C-alpha cells in the first residue's frame, strides 16, 4: 500500500487538443529544451565576447539538422520496427511517437552549427563551448517526453519511486504482474544531466576551459551517466547486445574515452582559453549591409 502511494504515476494521456490542434507532451518537452538551451548558450556566448543574437541564428541551422540526425540514428539502430515484418516505413517520420537518438542529434546538430558558424565567420571551438552546457539542460527537459509517451523506462523495481506503466506500453515480448513498477530512467537522466550542467559550469569558471574542452567535458559527463542508466533499460533495441552490453553502452564508452583523450591533448597543445571568437571574415548579425552612397 505504501509503495502504491509513493510510486510515480504516468500520465493517462500524452496528447491534448485545442480544437483540431494536438498538443503533444513529447513535442512540448523537446521545444522547452531547445528554448532553454538557446537562452543559456546566448548568455554564455555574449560573456565570451560574441554578439547577442548569433546563437539564435545558429539555432536555425542546428535544430533542424539535429532533429533529422536524431531521428535517423534511432531508425538506423531500430530499423526492424519500421522496415521489418509488420512494420510501417511511414512511421519512421512520426517524430511525435518518440524515438530520437541523442548521438545522431548531437552529431548533426554540431554539423549545423559548423555550417552556420562558418558562414558568419565564427570560430567553431568557442561557440561549441558556449553551447555545450545548455545542451545538458535541453536533454534534461526533453527526457520528460519519454514520461508522456511511457517509453524507455527501466527494469522492474520495488523502490518507492518506481514508475507506473500501462501494460499496453510494456515491451512486446515481456509480461509482468499487474501493479509492477519500473525504474524511471527518464527521471534519472534528467537529474543526472542537471547535476552535470552544474559541474560543467563550475569547471568552466574554475579552469577557464577553451578550445573545445567544455564540449569534451560535456561528452564525458553525459556518457558517464548514460552508460549506467542504459544498463537499467529494458526497451527493445535491435543492436541491444554486443558482447553482453547494449549498443548505446558501447557508444557511451567509446565517446567517453575519445573525449577524455581530446581533453588531455587539447590541454597540452592549447593551454588556456582562446581570446578571439571570430575569424577574419566575420559577418555581424547586428550591422546591416551598408547601402551605397
């Protein structure tokens, strides 16, 4: 009885309607994360010497690139759901049903930032360092979309904060006694990301990180948490077991080591923080093109 009182309920509905307009909890969580990330990055960019408004300009590149990359990563690692027997290929486009792979989103989002920064004459390392902490907040808020969709939860638990999941959202090949609660991995990752955000801000202020080292520290902090949280999950993933570990655990391990190696190399090769955040061909977002006399 006590566990029933203390368990975390899942929402009965993840979509609400304003007339014919659907409001989806998953989409609202993603949007809230994007807005928060842009606001944080804008403040950090101005503090680094950049011009106000430029992060918003880069977001026009980064957000669509990131969404496409995140969805592509998910579909590629779980292709049987859409292209296998009984699958519907069109559902690969249904973003509102969940399914965004974080590493595809980060990789393609970074590519979008690179293209936008290059067009404006912004150096990529300092702008990525400005953006990185806000991405953790975006991920923390975005994880609540999993709660609305009742997806990506962990294995059964009798802990008082166990998550209630409707049986229709259980993995297709697994059944549990009625009343079973599960590890709320969305909440674990949300809290981990917020704590990592605080640590990353402290590290940046304490050591004046530069030359991409804030981004490297972000990768290390995020993957350190994602690895153990991933071990709790029971959702079906085609690349779920490689040498006894889920594919995303291996991804986290490899990226953690790569980021650590870059952090050490960069600290030795480029100590301190770069002063210039623009290239010689910087195009200001605040000064309009001069009209001819």
